[in-house]
């Protein structure tokens, strides 16, 4: 009996010491892998719904505060931990301003509830930063979390392939009807969602994880580890191609380039140049050769028109091409979209057709009938593509109007897409995180939020000179790269508002900052200004040989 009691006490003591880490590790895996199945509505008929992950996050936050009050964990009062708190305070002031001063949020329960709900969502996302930060106790715990992240990427990749090639179901939140939890199946050219609510969300998540994978591939010395990470990286990269997200691909290239640059300071300029040319060149070559992503880049740059003109001139020199293709294709869906722009269908996919547009028309007798109307597209849509046209015609101008209404604290969360003040909008996307932050929370909100993100990247960058552990160096350099990649991605997407992406980013931010804080004394002791090893005499001799050769 005494032995049993002793074992139980030992078990409870172990759980008391590790409960936060266990819950955190569970969230790292569960949030990306669990599809967006809604449990119930928060507000009647609104797109944002409560999901199972919300309960797990809430319980983890509860345990976090209990352990904090018991002083089992410590959260230091430093700039990188205060920054997110400052943003939440400014966000709450923005909510009060929108309700009582600006008047952009009517004094109606459902409107106030929606604005407060979006503030609470930001607090929920940011909570993972504090939880991960506080749960870092050793380098071993860092490695465990990283292993869970890579294992989760494998799961996301497998499910994405199943959607594309085996008709596994998708669960989208890209419109009001789909967000109810419909089982969808992807058509031939539909973009892969995997376990995420949209292909853009999945693309941004892959930017985060692939940047980590490249950094660890550069840092690992064990060939077995390199092969394992390389396989994971290759699978995740093809999944990125299947999302057909241009902004995510650009963010991925930017993050990869930053990682190559930062590893160059440890491995030398020659290594850096070769690695960057091979990795970026191979990525671009695969993108241009396979999948629908290249089609979307061509559509944005109108390369298909220019290449088509060149093709006609070469193959039919006597027949000049039409002068204005945009006029000929004005009412054709192909003029403004690529094949991958078609949405997922609610039934098993067959042929993809353009859904007719019907509008209600009431005659003089009061009878209402549905009349088919031909679709028309704006000049911006014809000039670029449909998604760019929506940004330039609607979402960006409305966000700027919200900012001009209240430059300091903005117009409040979820207020930018309303045509009139009493309208209850279902979607809040601006497709530009900076404009959305300006419109919703003003200058103070945007500066505090993105200032906190940039400050963390600067802290990671400055610590690189004192990091001797190659795995922690890989983590810190990857964090700098993925921040750059996501900041670029945020130019065309509300990436930090997408729940799964926001959880992933703030989790990795907490993991990185917690690791660096744990090793702060060693970093100070080992700090050396970063350098690039370069044998100038050897390269000077090669240059002289080249100039004297027959090539010049």
C-alpha cells in the first residue's frame, strides 16, 4: 500500500511538472491536423464557429494561469513578452472606441458581440506564444516540439495528397455555406486545402514549416537526418505547389533565401551561393514545370497573352494577332481566372462548369422571378485576374476608408466590409494584413502588432552570433526567414487572422523566444560578430587565371 501511494505521488509530481508541456505538445499536433468541423454557432448565422480546438486551447490557458500563480512556471517581463500584451490592450481600446466614440459598431448585441469575438480570437492565437515560451525547460524539450512539428507536416501532407488523388473530403470555410461543415470533394483543378479551411491558409502554414525544414537540412550533419528532413521537405513542397498560392510561394522563396543567407555566415560564401542557386532554382523550375501555380503567375503577369502573340508571329507570320484580347474575352471566365480558381464542389467532382448567376426581378404585378444575368468583370479583373480585381475594387479601398475614419485606433474589428453601418457581414477578409490592421485598430494597433513580430525576428537575428548549438541556430535562423516570408505573404492575405496559421506562427515564435531566453547567458558568453569565411587570395588567383584565359 505504501509503495502504491509512493508511486501515485511520484506520478502526480511528474504530471505537475510536465502537464503544460504535454498539453502544448498535443496542441502543436492537434490544431493543424484536425479539420475545421464546427460544433456550434457563436453568433446566429455567422461564419466564425466554435470548434473542438477552442476547448483544448481554453483548458491549456487555464492550466497555464494556474501554474503561473503557483510559480511553477515563470514569464519574464521583457520586451518580447510585453509586446503581444500591449497589442491586446490597444485592440481592446479599439473595440471601446468603435462602440462608444467612432460609432462604427452599432449598439446592438450581435454587432458588439462580433467585434468582441474577433478581439478574443486574437487573444486566443497569442496565448500559444506564452504557453510555448513558458514550457521550454531544456534543449531536449525544444527538440521534442520540433519533432512534433515535422511529424505534423507529414500528416498534413498525406491528407493533402489524399484529397488531390484519392477524393478524401475537404472542409472549407471560404464561404458561409461551406463553413457549416460540408463534406466537399475537389475537382480536377481545385486547390488543395488538406486539413485547413482554405488553400491560402495551408500555403502559409507550409511557408512556416518548409522554412524550418530547410534550415535544419542545412544544419544537420547526420546523413540519415538529412535524408529524413529532405523527404519531408520534398513532400511539403509539392503540397505547396498544389495549393496554387502565388503569395505563399513568393513567401517561401523569401524565407528560403533568408535562411541561406544566415547559414552563409557559418558555412562560407561559396556554400551560400551554391545552396541558394540550387534550392531556389530547383524550386522555381518545379513550379514552372508542373501544376496550376505557374498558370496563376502567368495570368497575373499576362504572360499568356504575350506568349500567345509571340507564338502566332512565329507560326503564322502572315496573320497578325488581335490587338485587344481583353475585349474579345471580356465576358469569358477564362479572361479573369485560371483553372485552379474554380471552388471545391459539394459533390464528387465530374466536369467543372461555370455556375449561372440568377437575380430576383419583380414585375408590375408584384410577382418575383429569377432571371439569368451574364457575368461581367471589372477593368482590374481583366487587367490582372479575379482575386486581384476584388482587392483593388473593393476590399483594399474599404480598409483604407476604415483607417481614415479613425487613424489612431481604427474602426474596430470586423467593420471594414460593411456597405452601411447596420449591415451584418459574413466575411471580414481584406486580403492585406497591413491594411486590415490599419482599418480595424489604426496606427497604434498595426505598429504594436507588427512591431512585436519584427522585434522577435530582430532578437533572433542578433542572437545568432552567440549560438554554438547548430539546432538552436537552425531554429533561430528559420524564425527570421519565416517572419520575412509571412510578412510578404501578408501583403495579399489576412494571414495572421487565419486561425491555424496564427496558432502555428505564435507557437513557433514562443518556441524560438523561449529557447533563446533559456540560453541567454550562454549566448552572451559565446557571442562573436557573424562573419563570412572567404579566401580572397584564392579567388583573386582564380580571377587572374580567368582574365588571362581564352574566354576573355
